[in-house]
């Protein structure tokens, strides 16, 4: 059954249903793009796709939680799980901190709740992070180790707290978008 398949692209407005469980047995799959109207939950078996380097699951109608097993995809370079109207109770798994090869993370417009896991800011390869237009709360961690981070978009969330002075140590950062309801600002212009 398609044992040599490396690229899978499912796109189109008239494609609906759930992801077949057989997809999660494709051991050589490197690139998986599903941009359609798929629904149901993202199964934990997605963690079986250990060869994946590119995973794009935009504009679907998945609900439930984002599987923590995505953190097992050590070769993943690009991850886009954005534009899901039914992820309103989902959180960003702290296991994403295990994605040591990850360069791009897009999770905008999902209704994600809870805090931004501090583990995301320990990903040294991460260059672009877009978590905009969710319902993320809390504050950013005071230690930011994402040395390669060029773009970070945290706008349109419910973040509060201190703007970490460590932002000034992100030498690669070119674009920063955020709206923070601050109760204590410890950032001086000389730090940026």
C-alpha cells in the first residue's frame, strides 16, 4: 500500500471527511499537505510519520486537541496548523519543544487557549513563529533562547505581563508583532 510514497498533497474545497488511518502507516512520507475541509480529530497516530519534514494542515475543520505525538516528528522542518475554527479548546503541546529541526511554525487563527509553552523559545533552529489570532493567555518566558528567530507574530491574543528584556538578545529577529496588556513593563529602548 503506497509504501514508497514520499509526497502527499490533498487540496480543494470539495474534499471533505476524515483522514484515513492508512495515511499514518506511510513510513517514507516526507511531505504531507492537507488544505481542504477535513474534519474530526487529528489522531495520535500522526506521530508514526517519523520521516515527515513538511506538514501543512491548513484550513480544515479539525477539532479536539492537537496531538502531543507531533512532538515525535524529529525531522520536521515546517509545521503549519492554522485556520481551524474548531480548535477552540486546544492548547499548544509543550512536546513541540522536542522538534529540534523545526524552522517554521504557523498556528494562527485557531482559537488556541492557555499559555505559549516556554519550550518553543528553546528551539534553536526556529526562524519563523506565527501564533497570531488565538486566545493565548499569560506572559512570555523571561528566557528566550531561539537564536535563529527572524519573525515572531503573537498579535491578537490575550497575553499579559512583562515584556522580556531577553527579546533584545534575539539578534536575528527582524519582525516582531505583538499586543500585550502589560501590567509591568521592564523593557528599555536600549535593550532592543
